[in-house]
């Protein structure tokens, strides 16, 4: 076996491993889920309807065939793209006939290492198919230029038909190739080398123009006053037949006139032309397609000089097919770079169509450089070292993208990608489905926000789409419900008692600040050390300064609701009484200030605090007096608590401040970390330290008596009538109860706190617990035993919710008041406590009625 066969064999083996290894490890992206799901529908149900948004039908039929033979999963969904990626490298072997043996091998290596071509060979999209078909198209064209036989025509027509059945960018390559061959035919005729109608280049230009012409029928619609997107109109089929048929007739007449008098030995004849449209007819029957930055590679460095040298050489003589192929590759690269940079959506997968010709030109450049450096060892060694470093860097970037960071939004070649959390959701659903009796399927209800890419992972379950919200009947039957934030909030009454919920991220997008970058940003890389460090941090470690993956801003959040075994299916009653009082306290003269914490039942006073103005203020319970500030505050208060005799405790600036019934400061002392306060039974105060994760007891003078370490950060406190203490554990979405004389605490799950809207509030009175849910925009009402009894969800006269971000909660049982501080609307709402602890007078609303 020759050295070249060994090199090609080793390269193809490496390419196969890089395209096939770990093919199912990555979570599917948004677009992949669409392609995979509808391919699965075709395989299982035999249904397919062409949608131009998802391009041509070839991808769906190929994947459906794979699913039928090998089953459906993430790996088999990407199998055909991986084989196409291998085929792209393999086709460079016969192309070496004209490109040159060394250049073909070098180009194959560049294609193998290209980050774009590698990643999208492992990605279910149409672009790698187009890359493969473009090379088939190219091989057919050069075979025809060399031999003028029917095989070349068949390859060109077949590749054209399949490409049009794959994606609309086939028109762009057809335009690129057609213009090249038309210009070549005109140049040769102008020089007198051959008659215009007798040359092989003219034949190829004619073939492309006449075969594509009927596919441009949509361009006639505006001229005829027709709507090109009225697919379901009664006359749609007749219009399509008339427009496409008319252009087909023009194509036939043009071909007949061009090819009249041709003999079989002359290459393209009318008989051969008549057979060529067959692949296009098959593509049309299947519903074929109608009408960033430069890629990495070695072509850019020498492309301009080569192009100038080629033009001068072509002007002086015809040259052979190898030189002509290089001319075409240069034209293909330049045209693709301009077309894809100036037009279209500029998505990362379009780099495939620039990287392929760039790699071919780069392979020729490397081979020519090696040839010219023969006998010049130092130049050859230096160039080889630089080339090796460039290839090593490129291979590192490609490997990182394809095998390490493939589902992270820090990679700019990824867009709208599924997060790794989807895989966890898939495993959990599969585990639940495995516990069902034989023949039963897991019933999963989802809304439109949750559809993609999740629907692909629901293919083996009973997935139910919720176009109008969750209905009570479906809520009672569903095993799992997946909703977006708004849908989850609306369906909360139906899900709170019977489901455990948790948030997860389904899709995230890369940050695209570079799109608006200008010369000043480029200049800052040289003048600003911080900008330079940020750029290097991204290039070397894919770290975006100031942005962590846990807090990635461009993402789609969903809620996964899993049915609790043996749980109640009764909806949660919603209380909607009108508030009996609405207050708007103004702190330190700041009209934009808003109450965040509130304490009630303070000896006839209501106390509220706000962190922005750094003030706390009090008002007479009769609401007749004006708000007046508390004295001696030097920092923003974060927690309030009071007793019925009027004594008040305030946590602010790492201190605990105690005020007497007359409103004067009684004592102050150091108490760092306090974020919540509550009066202790028998005197003194409880303080929750969410920073150090502990619960501390203070005496009447504010002296710390002791602390208890907790396994969670307590964010809210409330004291019950029997002296028990309730703590809010938002991390685990539960309440924790400590009772006098009981060694162990008791926990109660809370169907709230799914978002990050703010710290919750907690209050106890009349044998009930009141828990604010800032993200859910509601107040939960629980029994003293922790049973969810209902929720406060007040509405205005138009039915719009009053709450926007309810945070602080306080009760004044003696005056029948429950107060809720909502800084989102800068209001303090007062409600009748008796109305809330009684069953709602009207039937409770369901999620679908909201």
C-alpha cells in the first residue's frame, strides 16, 4: 500500500471517529428538536407536511429512515449529518484528480479540523448536506468539462435536485456556479476558442439556468397580483401549476433552441437534457425549498494574491482544468463570503458554506507553499512549524466546541441551544414512565413556551399541548406538567396541592454584543488592558467577564411540575377580596421609595421600612396621622418586629435597635447578619441570620443569649400563638417549625418561591400562617399544621391582579388586619383578616379562567 493510501486511510479514520464519537452526548438544540420530532412523526405515523421554515424534505425523510431502522434517540438523529460530514472529506479524494494529490489531502485535513464543519457534522441541520451536494455538483461539473459525458450531467442534475430539496441556499451556490460557467463560456467565445453554443461551460450554464427556472415561479406572483404565501387558498394549486408550468415551458424552448442540431458525441443533447429534470421533479414532489465573521482557515492569507495571479494568467491563455478549478474555488470562496455576510440571518451554521471553499483554497495554498519550499530547509521548517501551531490551535478550538463546550452558550457557533438540564428532565420522565403499568404512557401536559426542544424528549410519552392554559380535567389526569413562568403562575391553583415543582432552563442563547461593536471597540483591544484581558479570557477559557452560567441572562426558564404520589387533586381556592386600605408611604421625601418590610399591631401603630431611602416610618393605625420617621437610624433597615404593647425591634446596618412604646430608641447593639425578626414567647426577640445560617435569641435589652446553627439560610420568621417558631427555607421551598418542648423540627413543603423576585414574608395569626410568594404574585394561606388552605390573589375592577411583587407580611388580629407590602407597585395593602381565614364566598378560579 502506498504512502498516500496510508495517509488517506488514517485521515478518514480520524474523521470518522471525530464525527461519530459521543454523537448523542449533547442535548438537542431548538432547531434540532424540530427536525428530529417531525422526522419521528414521519417514521412512526407516516405524516409529513412541508414547512418552508424548516427548509426542504430531504432531511426529514433520511432521518425517518434511520429511525425506522435503528430507533430514535439523539445519536441516531445526528447519524446522517455525521455520515455526510465524513462524505465531504471523502469526496476530496476524487477531486484530487484536478486539485492535485497533495492539495486534496491538505484540504481534507483542513476540512476535518474546521470547527464549523466538524460541529455541524454532529448537528441535525441541512447545511452539511448542502456542503456534500456542492462537492458532488463540483465533481459532476469537472467531469463534464473533461469528458462531456452523461455521467457528469447526471451528477450535476442529481446534486441540484437534492440540494433544492434540502435548503434554499442551493440557489446561492447555483447562482455562484452558473455565473462562473456563463462568464467562462462568454470569455472563450470572445477569444474565439470555441463557439458559444458548443462549449462545455455554456452547456453547464444552460443546464443550471433551465433546470432552476421553474423553481422561481414565486417571483411571478407579485407581478400577477397573487399572494405567494396563500398556500391553502382554493386556487393555490392552479396558480402554482400555471406559473411553474409556464417557466418550465420557457426552459424547454430555451434548451431546444440552444441544443438544436447537437449530435450525441457533442456532449449535452436535448435527449440528455430531458432526463436531467427527473431529480428536480422528485424534489418538488417532496416539497423542496423555494425562494459573521470570516471562517478560520488558510485561504485568507494568500487568497488575494492568488486571485490576481490567476486572472493575469487566464488572460494570457486558457490553462487546464486544474487551473480552472482553482479559479472557481477562489470565486466560490469570495462569492460565499460576500453573500452570506451581506444577506440572510447571519446564523453560525452559515459559516459552513464559507468554510468549505476556504478550506479547499487553503489546501491548494499549503500544497503550493510546500512545493515552492522544496530544497529550502529553513524556510520549510519555519513554515511547517507555523502551520502546525495554527492547525493545533484550530484543532483545540474544534475539539473544545465538539466535545467539551458543545451545549454552553459561551460558544458563538451554537445558537438557541438546549441546556444540560434537559437531559436531567428526560431521565426523570423516563424513570417515572418505567414505574407505570405495562401499556400505559406518561401523560405530560405542556404549553407553547415549553414545546421546543422539550417535545422531542416527550416523543415516547403522551404529550398534550395546552393552547389555552391548563384545564382542571387535564390537571387531575396529568402525571407531569411543564409550563413557562406565566403559564405556571396561572395554573398554580390547579397544581399547588398535587405537584412538586422546580424550575429548570430549557434553552439559552449566546451573548451577541459583538454585533454592534465598531472601530472604537477594536481599538480598545490595544489601548484598554481590561478589554484586552476580557478578550483573552474569552478566547482562551470561554469566560465572559461578569457573567456566570448560573446567571446567564439569555435563557428560557420553565417549571417542571411532578405529581406527588397520593396527593390531593382539589384546586387551591383563591381569595380575591378587595383591600380595605391602600397606603403609599413616602420615605425621606423620595416619591420612588416603596415599603418592603412591615410590622403591624405595634400598640396602635403600623411600621414599614424601605432599603432605598434607608428609612423606617410609622403611622397611626387609625390612618389619620401622617407617616413619621423612626429616630436614630443610620442604615437601611432590613427587618422589623413589634409587640402589642408598642415595643419595636429593627435590624439595620449590622445592629439590632430596640424602641420603646413611645417610639424613642431604648438600646442598640451589634447583631451582624440579621435579616428577619420575630417576638419570642415569654419576652425577647428571635433573629434569623441568613448569612451565617443560624437562629439567635436576644433578651429584652437586645443582648444575644445564644444561637442555633441551621442547615439552611432562614429568610423569614414568625411566632405562633403557642410559642412555636416558623422559619422560611426558600432554598428547599419549605417551612420549618420549632416548637417548645420538642427536640426535632417539623417541615412543611411550600408550593411557592420558584423565582428570584425577592425575599418572602411570613406571619402567623388566628391559627393560620401567611406566606408571601413574590414570584408567584400571591399570598399563601396555610393552617397551623402547614396544610395549604388557599391563596390571596386580589384583583381590580377589570380583573387585573393587584399584586406585582408582594414581599412583607404582617398581621394585627386585634384590628382584623393583614398587611402586605408590595414594592413593585409601591403600595401597602390592608385586608380583612377574618375574610381570609374563612372559605371564599365565590367559587375559586382555575388556571384556565385566569
